[in-house]
C-alpha cells in the first residue's frame, strides 16, 4: 500500500490569504500544516508584517514564483503547543518567525550560525520543505516551525511594531555589524526610507553612527530628521544636494527596491567607503568600475541574517526601544496595502492584524 502523501501528513487545518497567479491578487485560501513534531513549536499568528519581498514574490518580479503563495515572513504569535523535546519556549510565550524555517544544520554556513547562507535553506513561504511540501507564510492563522528557527520575543517588545524586525530589522542590522559601518565616529547613509530603511536609521543611531538619509524626494525629510533621529537628509534626485555631500560617507546601506543609479552613491563615499546593498530590484543595475578603483571603495551585499543574530538584534532593539513605525491593516485590506506599497505610499511598514481580522473561509 502506498504511504501517506505529504499533504496527508499535514493534518492541521489552516487558512490564510494566497496569491494564485502573477496578478498578485491575494484571496482567502485553505491549506494544512504538519502535525507538531517533537522539535516543533505551533503558534497562533497574531501579526504579520508586509515586506516588499512579499510584493516581489506575488508579482513574480524575480521570475521564479510558484503559486499558490501564502506570503509573510515577519510573523509574531502565541505558542499553543510544543513538541516534547522543545526547550526554547513554552505554551503561552510570544514568538516570532522571520524568513527562515529550515536549513541543513551541517554545512559550513550552518556551523557558523549563518543559516541564511545555507544552500539548503527553507524559506518561510514558497519554498520546498524537507518533507516535499511547499511552505506557507504568516498571512495565515497558524504556524508550525522547528524550534531552532523560533525567535523569542522580548517581554517589552510590542508585538505589532516588533514583527517587522524579523525580516527588515535583521536585514539591516546584519550588514551593519559584518561590514562594521555603523559605529561611533562613522558617518553612514541609508538609501531608501521604506520598511528596511527606516529601521536602519534607528539601528545605525543606536550603534552610534552619524546618519544621513538619502531619499528620492523631500517628502520624508521632516520625519527623518525630527522623528527617526537622522542627522542629515539628501534628496537623491537633487544634483546640488548630492554634489554638496560628495566624499562625506564611510558607508551606505542601500535599501532601494527598484532600479536606481549607483554612481552618485559611490560618489558620496569617502576613500575606502563601503556601499552595501540589501535591496533586490528585479532589473540589473549599472556599475562603472573606475570610481570604485579610484577610491579603493567596495560594494558588498547582504541577505537577512542567521537565527542567533536575529535573536541578538531583537534583544538589542528591545533594549533601545526600537520598533518599526507601522500602519496596522485588516487582512481583507491586504490588496490595497500591496497597491500602496508598490507606490511607496507607506509610513513605514504595513502590519496585518491577523488574529483580529482573518476570518475562516
Ligand atoms: P519599501 O518599504 O517599499 O522601501 C523601498 C524604498 O526604496 C522606498 O521607500 C523608496 O524610498 C525607495 N525607492 C523605491 N523606488 C525607488 C526608485 N525607483 N529609485 C530610488 N529609490 C526608490 O521596501 P522594503 O520592504 O524596505 O524592501 C526594500 C528592498 O529590500 C526590496 O527590494 C526587498 O525585496 C529587499 N529585501 C532584501 C532583503 C535581504 O535580505 N537582502 C530582505 C528584505 C527585503 P524613498 O521614499 O526614501 O525614496
Ligand atoms: Zn522581508
Ligand atoms: Zn546548512
């Protein structure tokens, strides 16, 4: 007799919102999750942030999306069940899951707590899981996850404003540490004041750097300077602004989601300056090499962060009262939120109030 199909091994009935094709339109969707294994934590999803990556995925911007997709990799919830070997958390604890729900746990990257660079990593959604099923993310009522990938939520961290840190937070924190750009005595630029960019300003300030925000217009200037704590503001589409700041920055964290010019950013760097990219525009960007060579400058990339560093980031955020500035939206408003995100009309992260607004289909 044939064994159970992977789907039959998934007895936990779940529901959420899914994109069914590259129109990206999200619609109520029923699915199931695996039974809680000994090493698993099951939780009720309370809030889930909307990352621009969710938008890239549902719209198939990168050309490899497979549908249906239940997005969401900034999810926070309350533990409802733990497997018998789980030690990290107990029923009732508040927990988070970011972009990763699996990795091989034996490669060089995994051995260094860099599960994010594991070639066999399993993403929280739209990713083949080890049991042959495809993962579904946090735009859903409940979640089951290997405890290794569970982040413990600090007591004083608001659940809604804290949720976006699980992706946006660690994505900007990790390169600040690795490339050693955000520290006292350094002046860094944050390019693109969106979900990632605005938490980047907060972390860079907490780590002691002087911060200049680089933005496409002056619409966010007042908030950047007077609310987010930036020291200076440059409009990237204003050549005079940019010219006046040439050669002033030790590093730039580029958080822009669409194609943009790199040359003016390289020009802002001092000799030995570092341009670090985390944005993932669908189109290739142009790079002229001599401005890099002439100043011994470098360009580097970075991708989310490992689990230990995600915990470190969120504990540091709790200590410094860092949260995302959010607009809380109901689940059935998610398509409007996506349309607004595509236009850059969000201050600065949409978070879905999952527990209060997601209705059973
Ligand atoms: P977001 O909230 O939409 O912010 C993107 C910002 O980019 C906008 O607020 C805007 O800033 C700027 N921008 C947009 N279009 C632009 C253009 N044509 N030229 C110049 N600037 C433009 O997005 P997000 O959630 O922060 O994500 C940003 C990017 O990072 C996305 O591509 C996402 O997929 C990627 N990402 C990467 C990782 C990683 O691990 N590397 C993790 C998460 C997300 P201003 O309004 O200030 O101009
Ligand atoms: Zn993300
Ligand atoms: Zn690995």
